């Protein structure tokens, strides 16, 4: 046996294990999935050729998430699935039996257990046999209800994932650097602060029912049972007769959902499972795979070489991100000429240089353009000393947790750092400018077009330039122009909310404008010696009054507001209730709602019917609305102690709608 091959195998094992440890614990991404798969396949071939397998080889061991905390052994081992990139192997594995195909979600697997209808524990997958108990974080993860209508023992396996949209929003608003949604999800579950985890918008999506006391032997029927209990399960489709034609057609169907953006969550392939769960359980265990538990299919990524033209530095929030702009190439039916390089550390890992550097590009998981390899470095990788948006000095920041290097702008007033404010400005509760997302705002800020609120309306002067931007085109530019035209007339309450004045939310805006017109509020504030001048208005108080008055009295803020007024028409809002079904009643709303789109919609209805909605239960509360009538929450407990009636949403609709 060649000593060189054993040395190479040892190096491959160590490199793969180090990358996996970082990947599964929320650390920095040391290599792309594409590189990991290629290295893994190479190691597997060497093992087959030499007949030698190291004890710690990733081909024989399940990668663990390594999340700190109380360890717990799984009742049912969460073994990994064998993987293939060949549809023919899926057909062979199916053996002509009915199968189900579903997403291979790219997140962190969590095993959730219920006993007698109540959540008893949430445990990470760990190494498949022992995981970490994170039950204390359950309330911060969407999709894990506290109670279900099942009186027995229920064990469900699912994936904790973050959508691409929520990932970009968090990354921009927080300024924290994460390589991808999966990296953020795993990193979030290492936190102890429930409120911080909740900000990450993690969704838990069940992908298999591991155990139920009910006798359900069909995988499809088990998923139906989970949905009947209220769970939003992974998308899944059945193939009654899995021949190559049917399997390829189903793979194409799922692939289309990825490339068209129908599926909002990151996925790294598909999973097939037998419908006959009794038959699936008869398989043997080979290495760390249960041979009939399921089979994973991964897309064959198409790698294309191109030449780097330049590196563009894009500022969003406080982070300045390098973007590779290269000669256009065709990848899987679309033209690609840009790919994010994430951060300085990733550029250094790739050994990227300047113009004419030769690089390889893929569309990771069929969606995200990604540079995976640099085969020829030309010139020098240069880090800008000034922010591309405001021109202020830049600074390299090194993360304490992962050691990742990112570039930051030192100017606290940089327009790019006001992204969150501009996002609120264009939002539906604000000026309701359709078609301008947070990512779009970030792009326009980097182009130097937005420095204040009025500039957003002056984007009409850049319509031709917008049409030329990568990813836009004439239709998108025309839609933005039309949206801006529609949004030039707005109610005063929406304008006041959109200004991002501290403590002035939708409710406070309505109360201020219910007492005074916009002009009166500004005039009184400018003349006021006492910032608490509006504190006598019901629901305002000294703190909110002071926040509003002090904001108006700052010359730059007033100038920004007056500039905005030159671009829009402000309408006086109608604050009179349209009905009286809730007249003279005070409600508190807590928990999830099912009939209304959200709690704000329910609140708006109550106010339109002459009612009042407050945030806490007191003696003046008429009703507490909570769909979980038996909840032991503080609001339920206080309502019971004060003798206040707790009603469900259904009961509210019956009485007051």
C-alpha cells in the first residue's frame, strides 16, 4: 500500500473533520459544499482502493453539531442517509415500491418530543445518537407548538431553517457576518438568550414522524397526521411507480421550484423514502446509514471558469462586502456575472487577486452564484481604505467567535447604516412603496442615489440607470417608477410612522394625529419650551412626547422632513371609528391568531369598532383574547386573578365581528 496515499487520506480526513466541526457549530465556513463533496468523494474512492478506513473518517461517522449544553441520548438514532447524484441509483433503491420525494432542507436537525399532548423536549441531532437539549429555546423557534391534540408519545424529526429573505434581512440589520442561512441557524442555537434567538426567524419544518402511539404504517399518512395536528411539514410528493422517467420528472419539478424561487428555504438536494414504513424499518445499518430509512439526492453542480474583471465593494448596514464581477458565463441556463465573496477571510482562503484572475463559479444549490476555486491569481487583492458609500475610513473587524475578517465603515452617519430606517420608510405600515425591498435599497444606496427620505422619490430620475443594473431590467425599473407615483399621496399617520422617530410607532402616530394635524404638531414642537407638551394626550405620556418634540427640534431632522414634504402630498387621516361593536371595551391580545392575518389586523378591527387595545392586563381590561385558553402565561394568570374573561379568537368573532 502506498505511503503517499495513506498520508493523503489522513490529510483529507483531518481537513474534512475540521471543516465539518466549524460548519455544524455555527463557525466560519472553511470550504463550500461543492468543495466538501468533492473532497469527501475523493476520500471515499481512496478508501475503496486501499481497503483502509481511519476510525475518525467522515465516511464512517456522523458529523456532530457540537452545540454546548446538556447532552441527551436519542430514543431513536438519527442516522444519516446515503447520498447520490445519479437518478438511476434512486430508481434501483426504490425497488419499484411507492416512494415519497421531499426537500433535503439545509439547516439543523432537531428532534421534538411530545407526551400527553405537551412539548416535553427539543434535542439537536448531535452525532445521531447523542444530541444537545435546547428545550429552553423552543418558544423562539417558529413551528414548535407547546401543545398538540395527541394524547400519547410523539417523536418528530425536522429541520430548523432560515429563509433566504430573513437571512439577508438579519445580516443587513445586525451587521453580523454569516456565510449562509444554515450557518446563521446553527450559530443561533448556541445562544442562551431566547429573545436574541427569536430575532433570527428560525422555522422548524418536520420532515418525518419517527414515532406515534397511533398505528400508521404509511409515510404519507404519517405526514398527513402531522398536518392534522397543525404542523407545517416539508413539501412532499408521491411516486407510485418509480421508474427512471417518473423519478427524473419529479426531480425536474422540484428543481424548477428551487430555480424559480417558489421555495423560500435553502435546500441542498432531495430525500426519497418508502411509503411502507414497516418495510423501511427492515433495513440494516451500514456504517452510519440505515439502508432503507431513506436516500438523499444531491444536484450535480455545473462549474464554469471565468476571468475576474474587478471586485466591487458593497456596503450594507455596517459591513462592506466584496463582490466578484467577472466575464459573463452561462450556468444552467442563465447568464451569471457577479458572485458575493462574503468577506475578507473568504477572499484570502480563495487566494483571489485582481483583474484577470481565473476563477471557477457554480450556482450553489441551483440558486446562489458562488466562487469555489481560483486556478490562477493575477494582480493583488486590494482592500479599500474608504467606504464606497460615504468615503469615510474603513476598518477591518475580526470576529471573536470565528476569527472571520470583515470590512466596516467607521462613519456612524453613513447612509448605508440607515438601511433599517429606509426599510421601515418604504414598508407597508410606512409609505407602502411596493417593489422596493431592503436588498434593493441597499443597492441604490451603494449607487449613491439615496441620502435622505426625499431621495427615494427622486429615484425616478435614475430609472434608465436602474434598468441597466444587473438583476433589474426595464420592467423592474418601470414597476419602481409606478410604485413611487402611487406612493406620493399618503395619510399623515403612515408618514409619521415612516419617519423613524424614536418611540413613535403606529399607535402613537395615530394618537398624536388624532389630537393635532401634522402642521400643528410641527409648529407646537418648534415653539415648545417643555418637551412634554403632548403628554396629556391619552396614551402618549412624557417620554413619547419628549421623543417626538426633541426629534423635530433637530435642524437636520426638520430639513429632511421638509425635503420629503416637497416630494409628497400628506392627507389628513380619518380617526373616527366605522362601527361600534367594541365601543367602550378594552382588549388585550396575546399568542398566535388564526383568522386574522396577524395581531395588528385584529387590533385595527377592534379600534375601527370603537374599542381600545392595550399591551398589558389590568383592572380596566374587558377581555383577554388568547387562543390557548389554558395557557399558564403571565397574562392568563393575571386575567384569572382579576376575574377578567379570557376568550378565543373564535369567540371574539362570534360576539364582536
